[in-house]
C-alpha cells in the first residue's frame, strides 16, 4: 500500500514555500490556475510567493485582485498589511545600504594607503569534494475543474440585422424598403452554462477540455430564439512567460428551431512577456463554416496580433490588430476585413469592476448585389461597457453585472446600413 500523502494544489504550494522555494511555488500556482485567475486562495499564495521573491509591486497587484473578490476577508486584509510593511522595510534597507556604502567610501579615503604585504608562495589548495545535487521532482497535481452559470435579461434593438433606411437607391432608382427588412427590437432572456477541466501532463504541458451551452429566448419573436452548443480541446504548452496553445473547436447553432450553422476550426495562440507588466499576444484561427444558407458556406481565417499591459494596480488594457478573410461560396458573401480592437479593465473599488471595449473594421467584399453598380464596402464600429459587482454576502463568487453594447454598420450599399443597441443586466455564479 502506498502511504505517501497526497496534497491539494494549495497544500503543495504551501509546502514549497515552507521549503524556501517561492519561485517553484509561483510557477506551480501560475500553471495550475493561470495568471488571470479569480481564485482567492491562488491569488493570496501568489502574492506571498512574489513578496518572497522581492517583486513587491506584483504582490500588491495580486492582493488587490483578491481583496476585490473578498473585501471582508480578515486574513487577506492582514496579508495586505504585511505586504505594505514589506514594501516599507525594503525601502528602508535600500536607504541603509546607500548610507553604509557612503560611509565606507569616506572611511577608505581618510585612511593612508597600507604598505603592500610581502610576497610569499601560497600552499596548494586542498582537493575539493564535489557533492552531486539531489533533484526532487515535485508531484504533478490532478485534474482541475471549473465553470460558471449565468442568467441575463436583455433588450436587443435589432434582432434580425435589419436596416434603418426607409428607402434605398437600387438599379439607379429610389426603392421602398420592405418592412420585413427593417430593424426589429425585442426583450429576451439569455441563459449560459460552461465548464472546463485542465489535466496537467508535465510542468510545461497540459490538456484542457471545455464545453458550453447557451440559449436566448425572446418575449415576442420566437422565430428569433437562438440555441447553441460548443466544445473544444486544447493543448497548452510553455509557461506564463512564453507559451501558447493549440485549440480545436466546434460550434452548433439553431435559430427559431431550425438549423443555422455547424462550424469546425483550429486555433493557434501564443504569448511572450516583454517586461514585468507587458506581453505580446497573437492568434490565428482557421474555421470551416457549414451554414443552412449555401451562399455563406466556406472558410474563414482570422488573425490577431497585439500587446497587453498592466498600467497600475487594478488597471490594465490592450490593443490589437485583427484581420479576417472569409471565402464563401458566393462572392457577395466573401470579404476581407481589417481593423483595431482595444479593451480596458479597471477595479473601481474592492468589489466593483469596469470593462470597456471597442473596435473598428474596414470591410471589402469581393462583389455586390446586382442592383448596385459597384462592389460592397462597409465601415463597422462597436463599443461596449460592463460594470460587475461582487456580492459575497449572498454567495461566494456570485456577481451581478450591467452591460451596454452599440454597433453601427455603414455601407456604400445602403440596404446594409444597420445599427444595434443591446442593454443587459444579469447574475453569474462561478465555481
């Protein structure tokens, strides 16, 4: 019988810290939970590891994130005070070291130069016995599971993607837009559930399995109800400094009870840290789109490249350039789009967070409808904002959110001029 004890991830990290191995404890926690984790236990231990390694600013940022989730946690508050004390002691020792160095220089300059000692032959050094280091390979943790469930109430001003124009110019003549092609708004309820399991293979490789189901049910227009399911398998490689993943994914959607699309793709992503608070990121995704509409079937290639940066404690952001090529069976549905995207995340208080996002796309289609004399070209932009409030009084890891999204599409073919407002409020539980 194997009597060796088994450890949870936290117990193992604590053991590494007690063994004076904070760097290995940091690597272990970052591999298991990731650098963007919202696990309070992992954040608190990562803060301790970084403090032991002298990375006080990083430790302070991690602790602020933990307190934002559990602001009333007394243990976290005490640990935060210890981090502040550590920062003060560090600055004190730096000042003392500068004073000692200055005093040593003054003492050396005030003393006369000593006479050189007589030269004599040194005896041969004794033989040195070299001890072979014993490397203890830490035990890998077992599979780790996580997930979330959410319910959102929303208003969508354009559930059908209709135009806001009453008339258009087609075949060189003014034409009245059919009412069925005009924008339609409705209230609805959105339900989401997702789960994930990470299986570490070694300290730089892991396997992740994920899945999600979703439903959007409108109050009046049941023909626009949407149901979907997705799943993916990822191979995770590298570390938080330099690494990436290869992800295979599938997506299945129904609209109004009818099949809409089944997509299969492979995504490759990577990151590289270029400083204490910045890293480069990149993504390439190739997807085969199988849609109910034959004209939309084809391939889509999407690529992203940008930088993410932590500006101060509780404030981070990023910007990237996104390019997408869609090759559909119909040239009217085939296009190339290029444009920037950005995001900003800020902790307004210990419990309240703000997320802002935006993007701009320049879209050139391969062709246009016969009623228009030239190829179609669109200008699309979008803005989004979300406030998230943690409510640990009701349940740990429970939060409520309010979100607003706006998108606008302008086209030289004014039939495709659209706009959309989505206002949503909901509740989410993470486990």
